[in-house]
C-alpha cells in the first residue's frame, strides 16, 4: 500500500520538540515540512528588519534539526492560501497539519488554507502549541473575555498545563517526495541585511534556534549563582530582586525564543515549576510574566485590532502627534516637524535622558531592550513627547528580535493608558527618578553611551515637568470635552 505523505506547515513554532503538528504528521506517515514566507495575505504585517534576521537563522537551525529526523524542509513564498494547498498537491499529501496562530489576519489565512486543503480531498488538522491555554477556553463568569490581569491570572495559573512533548523520532528517508517538491533557496529571500550589514552586534548577542533557547532556559532556571551575581543569568531565585535592574542581566532573555517558538510555553512553565521549592518567590513572579504574555495574546485574539486602535476608545480624543506628516497637536512637541525630530532623537538614543538613550541604543544594536527600560522609554515618548504610541510600536516592530503582534501593541497600549488593565494615564514615569532607582550607579547608561558626561552628549530634549503638566492637561481636556464619557457609554 502506498502511503500518502503528510505536510507539516511551520509558522511561529520553529522547533521539533513539543511540536504537536510535527508529531501528528509523522504519525500519519512520510512527512515533509513547509515554511512559507507570507507577506502577501491580506492584513499580514511584513516582518521588521531584526525579525527577518532572526528568521533567516532560525530556518537554518530548523532545517538542520529536521534533517536529523529525515524530514526535508521546503521553503516557499507567497500568500499561504495559495502556496500551502499547492505544496500539498505537489507532494500528494493526504494530510496537512499546523499549530495554531491567534492574530486576526493569520486566522483568516489559516481558515482559507483549511478550506482549500479540504476541498481538495485532504485532511487538515490544527493543534494547540503556542499558548498555555486557548483564548476561547477562558472566560469571566459573565462569559466575556478577561480585561483585567489579576482574575485572568488567577484562573490561568489555577489550571493544569499539559506536559511538553518530547522530540519525535525521525522517519526513514522519505524517498521520492523531496525530488517532487521544489524549494526556494533561503538566501534568495534576502532576509539578511546588506548595504549596510548592521547585524554584527545582533549575532554577538544572540544565537537563534531551538538548542540555544533550551540552553538559556536551563541556565536561567538552574542558575546556582544566586542573588547578586554581577554577570550571567542571576537565575530564578534572584529574579524578584534583579529583574528590574538593567545592568544586572537578571531576566531570562527568553522572549525571542518564545516569539519564534524555539521554546514552548509548556517547556518553560514546567521547567520553572520544577523549582517551586528551591525558588518559590522567583518561580511565582517569573510564571506571572508568562501570564502577561498569555494575557497579551488572549487580548489580541478577542481584539484583532489591538495593533491599530485604542482598546479604550475614549483615548481617540487624546491629542497625540502622529509624527508621520499627519496631524499636529498639543504635548511635548509644538508641531509635526518638532514631533518628527523628537521621534528621531528618541529612536537614535539622543533624548538627553541616559536611561532612555541607553535602552534605545541597546535596542538598535542588539534587537532587545530590558523590560523596565522599555516602559520608561515608551512613557517618555507617549507622555512627555506627546507622540502616538503607534509610532513607538512601529519602531519596536522593526527593531526588536522578539516583536510580536500581541505583546508589542499590548504593552504600548498599557504604557499609553489606552489598553487592557493599563497603567493609569496620570502615572507618568520620570526617567531621572527611574534611573536613580534602577540604574543607581549609571552602569547601564555608561555601557551604552560612551560620550555620557562629555559635550558630545545631547541636552535633554524636553522639560520633564512642563511636558508632564501639558500631558495631564491634554488628558483633562479630552475628558472635559465629554469624549471619554461618551465613548465609555457607547461601549457599555
Ligand atoms: P523575563 O522577565 O525573563 O520574562 C519571561 C517571559 O515572560 C518573556 O520572555 C516574555 O515572553 C514574557 N513577558 C515578560 N513580560 C512581559 C510583558 N510585559 N508582556 C508580555 N510578555 C511578557 N515582549 C515581547 O515578547 N515582544 C514584544 O514585542 C514586546 N514589546 C514590548 C513593548 C513595550 C513598550 C514594553 C513595555 C514591553 C514589551 N514586551 C514585549 C514585554 C517585555 O518587555 C519583554 O517580554 C521582556 O523584556 C523580555 O525579556 P525577558 O525574556 O528577559 O523577560
């Protein structure tokens, strides 16, 4: 009997262990793997520059891991709804499998693929792999989705989370299949930067891929260095004390590995749960950070417009600058030209506020920024400089190696005050006070700003007290205009 092959479609799950779609495909029979560079399906957001760099290396790593399993990886480009059914046709697949995604355009694309695959007489199956729980499984007593983190987390953390699946055993070489399937050459996708090639510091900071992600996880949860280790991961036990100190490397740096699916949330959850006894506080605080990741993705599932619309529509009346040549309003900048100059200063790490500038330079060089610094930097942009959170979100989208469609806009809206369970608008981070508290010796700032303390370092680009007052006034005016109440009534 000839067995129809299976096609497993990889997306944000670039790993072989704990990959239910891959296991299912292999259980069906000879398996071919597919990755589609889809920048063409309606609404799919093109990847940013740092993400493209990561993806290139992640695919090299995935191809090597799959090779050990004798599973060929085929690369194709184009809209998924056309490319995936065609690849299934080309290899005569009887079965197509993938792990689910949760963004609006991605779900639309997946539905179209499912319909086309089934219409051609094949089976199509999707699996749960990237979140601890499916967004539709959690609901408040009123049957709505959670808008507040604490009850969301209470429910999520009280549930069981399945154990991670081991890496599958490989297959006999799938003779005949590979020849029939044409694959793009990864180099032709042009994911790596050239002219100029700015990726040197990224490559020094990161090793994309599944094995590197697991090494990092093991180092972090297993670190014995305890509290106050000056270099290397301080580990789970020290996490509550060190996670807010950007100079200390106290966080796991797992975000890009979770973003690309090199490690799964189940693997992280269970690795951390294994340390509940020896690091009770650290494992609880760290697990709740995974909870914020879940909360962001569940929010995106229920609000596919998270990246483009204020979740609290009353913020539509707030006079943010777009800094994109469009409208110009009140706030730190007086006109759109000013706003664009301030946005550029912020992007390049030349605002005159060392903690912000160090963060922006860390981001530019390495594709990552410490969470505390992300919050301070985002607050300066949206509150003191009066620039719309979408301008900041777009910059992060292009420069972060961990940028994703949920966590990035979710956190920007959290800082701006317009989001789910957001920080209240009047809580405006003061970058000087934050630096005193979280970078007291200026170690982080000095590490990223060599000219700090010399004439070459810029003056502060905005008066903190004045811009704070202007932001609060703009907020009050928007409220007084009745827009907030009207919008809130409209929602109720
Ligand atoms: P750890 O402290 O070790 O946390 C462990 C994991 O928990 C992280 O890897 C991440 O997956 C998750 N996590 C922690 N904090 C958050 C959070 N606030 N929201 C969602 N997940 C969280 N994170 C992204 O993964 N992608 C983004 O695009 C992103 N954009 C952000 C934009 C802004 C303005 C801000 C303030 C935060 C953003 N974050 C984003 C959240 C957070 O800054 C990063 O997840 C964190 O810095 C990653 O470092 P880590 O892995 O060492 O974190």
